[in-house]
């Protein structure tokens, strides 16, 4: 063999190997009956203000190029249909597709991902289509914010491959009385039923406990009557997020069934009429990053309860306490060498005493601090000026006193919102020529002692 041919043979082999690793292109531009099914879906749409379907043209037989459509590179089968709409924030209304969901979508035999959220696709019946339960390849189904009415069809329990199910925010009024089909979704990781009426499903904790794959469970605004059921065995060993806010539990905190879920990272119990002391078990939930228990009746915080929650990033205790001393409450918060707390909300709690300087040294990463509408007295410690990530500061409606100077703001380079109003004994004295390290979007100093001049720090000052 010619010696010069060996490098050529090696180069050729490498090129063949590289070619074999490249993804294969679709053998067909679009499977014909799936092309037909998508056009049938389009014919069921009476309005498309966002132009989501403008690329869906009958003279273009490559539906894989259409907006919102994703096909397999290998077979050309439609794998994903992603057509979520949007909101008009000025009019507080949906802006998306109007019409109905065509049963012809059943011809998308290989579809794994279907997102039709934030559209008006309830059609003449107003019901969630039962035929969706026959789309057996689905792993992801998002129908959130479609104004359906009636009941959730149990046929959805046939979607045994489903990992993600979002039926939230169907404000047309959807209820679910029989949830016994949910455990048939044995691979489900994400379940959001926010605003679905579950008032008749008293067995909801037992049913959810039969889906051990769950990682996210959102049951906010579901009219749940209680959460004090007794579970003898916990299967939800992978659950990381539990949102039970805005329900009607009306029983003690400690009687809730979920306190042993120590892997939880997110727990929202806001506005549930819960009362009495938080259980000592909360102190063992060291994975928690977000804890929201606002608008309940906690009474007082047990000493040292949260001191070991070193991963806590958000703590919302708004309108939860019947009172307490600021120094004692500070001792109940996380006491960690490296605190991650970025959001602390404790407004409307009748908290007395003064703000300890250690609060700002202990939580140097605070982005949001809201201690408004309390009974806090004394000066504002200059240590607050060290919080270089602080964006939102609200201390209005207290009895703060003393003088605030430039030193209180020295490193607050991120500050956007400040409200110190209704602290009649608080005096703000800064040099009129002082250049602030931040650019405020809103500032409120009503009833504070100021002047005679003040730097122009914000577009809105009241």
C-alpha cells in the first residue's frame, strides 16, 4: 500500500464516523395525515389575534416548519405542539386563539408535548375534551387558563405516560369530585390544579400520596376543606414543592399531614385560617427555600424554630403574628454562618421593640425587606447601608425615630423602592448635593421630618 494512502484512509474513516453521529433528517417533510390533522385544528379557530397560525398554509406541505410545531428528525412525526397565548395586561383579558380543540388531533399518534394554554379554546360545549385522554403518547399537557366549565374528564387518567399536567386557572368554573383516577398517572411529576374546585374530594391527601413520583403539587384556590388527615405512610418522598394557599382548612397548624416531608423546598400555606403554634417538626425541614404562611393566625413564633433552616431564601409572615418583640423574633430566624435569605416579609404583625443591627449583618443578601405596619420603635441601624442587593424597603407605619443620613444608604446600589412614611419621629437629613448610589423608581416619606432641601432621587415622591 502506498504510504501516502494511509492518512487518506484514516481521514475517510473519520469523516464516515462523524457523519454517522449527525442527526438524521426527516425522511418526509410532514406525515400527510398529521398535516391534515393540524389544518383541521386550524379550521376550528375563529380568531387568531397574535398570528400564531399565520405560517400554517395549505400550500406548504412541510408542517414541521410551521410555528409551534416540532417534528422528529428521524420520522417526521409531530412530537410537540406549543401554541400558548398571552394576556392583555391593560384589559385584564386573554389574547390568544379563539375556537375549539379539534378531535382530529388524535391523528397525531406520536405527540408527546401539547401546550394550548392561555387561549379561548373552550368551544361550544365549554368542556375539557374527553378525547384528550386517548392521546396516549402525551408526556406533557398544559391547558391552563382556558376558560373551561364543568368537570375534569376522568379519561385523562388513561395518559399513563404523562409527566406534566397543568389544568390551573380555568376561571370558567371547573370542578373535580372523583379524583380516584389520578394515581393511574404513575409517572406524574408536576400537577397543578389551581382554581379547580376540589371541595367534594375530602380524600385528596390519600390520593396524592398514591403518586410517589410527584415533585410539584399546586392546589391553591381549590376550596379544600381541611389538611388534617392522618397518613400512616408517606409515599411522597420526591415532593419538592407544595402549594396549598387560599383554601379553608380552619384547624391547627400542627394537625396538618405534611410536616414530615423534609425534602420540601417550597411550602405555601398562605390564607388558610390555620391557627396555633407551628410544629417543632418545621425546624427539621432544612431543605426549605420558600416558606409562605401569611394571613393565618400563628399567634407567636416559638424560640429558635427556624434557626437551622439555612437554605431559606423567602420567608413570608405577613399578618400572621398576634405580636412579639423584634429581638426575640430575630432569634427565631435562621442563624447560619452563610444565610441565603433574600426576602423577609413581616408586615401587619403588631411587632414591638427596635430593629437589631444584627438583622442586617445576619442577612446580607436581602433583596426585599417589608416590616411595615408594626409597632417598631427606636432608630434605624446604619448597618442597613451594607445591603448592596436590597431592592425593596418598606418600613412605613411604625414608630421609628432618630436621624437617617447618607450613611444609611452608603451601599444600597440596587434600591428601587423605599417607603418610610408615617414614622412621625423619623428625621431624614442628607446633603442636598449628595449623589445617591441608587436610582429610585418610587419613594415615599409622608409624615417624616425632612428638609429644608432633599436630593431628587425618584420620579415619584410622596
